[in-house]
């Protein structure tokens, strides 16, 4: 199945088959796709939490307006974003970059200072919004990889971030939840959306060509 066929196959799964579980290999490939996603200045300002504990998934359903997907899915991913950019966080990722690329310690000094100055001039809310945008890019990569291996997903913003942060103790780690991504397999007998035609704006409205 080529990529366009895979994207036509996928849809926002509303009912998961609770009896079917993903393999570790499948889950790891989806997370790896998110890890490899591009981010602004390579900062990768978010983390992913992988949840399989059923009791915890049930609690997340309760704070997701009782949508059943977190409870019924095989594995649940939580995208948690830095609450703000800090000098320490910028230094850390560039320490990793310097080591991985085997370059001199001062290779990125000027660029790091530029980043620190830019983010220090913004409010924590502005920095959080910027970081959140990066997580959405990674979400897209994860969903595309899932579709490529015929794993079902549904991106979810419909939950209480404040309650989820408290449940997972994210604020203590300097993180805030922004997205949920349940992973699993569609319940073909009970998911009303599965047979519905995929609808998007026609290309004539979606695309403007500027010569």
C-alpha cells in the first residue's frame, strides 16, 4: 500500500477493538516516526508518554468527556510540551547535537545564544504555544506511520489538560499535555464512521497555484 492509499484508508477511529493489541514493534515504529519529526531549530520541545495501564486509561477517559477511545485503545500516547524554553533546555539538546555530530563544543555557541535571546524575550505562554506547534508536527508523523502499517489512530484535543497534567504529574516536570493519540485497531462491526466517505475540500478550493 502506497502512502496516498494508506492516508485514504485511515480515518479518525471512534470505536476500537478492545480485544486486539499492537505489537511492541508496531508501537515503537510509530513513536520513532514522531521522534524523527522536524522541529524548530531541532529543539524537540516535547515528550511522549506511552500508557498501557488500563486503570489509568480509564481515568483519562473520564477527563476526556467520557469519550471511550482512551479506554478501549491498545496503547495511548500523550504528547506533553515544555511549559517554556529555558537556557538549560537549549543547552541540553545542543550538547546532544554536538556529541552526535562530533563537532567542537563552540560550534553552536552563537546560534544557541541567539535562541536564548529570542525565547527570553517572549512570555512563557508564547513559548508554550510555539512548542505546541512542534508537537503537532510530530503527531502528524506518528499518524502517517500508523496508517502505513495499518494501525488505527484518532488525534484528540477533547480532554482537560489541567486534569491530565495533575493525573500524570506533568507540571512538576515542566510539561503540559496538549494531545492524545490512541492507537489500536478499528472495531469494524461497531464504528459508525468506518464506512463513511472521506470528505475534504476539493483540490480546486484547496490549492492555489501562483506562477
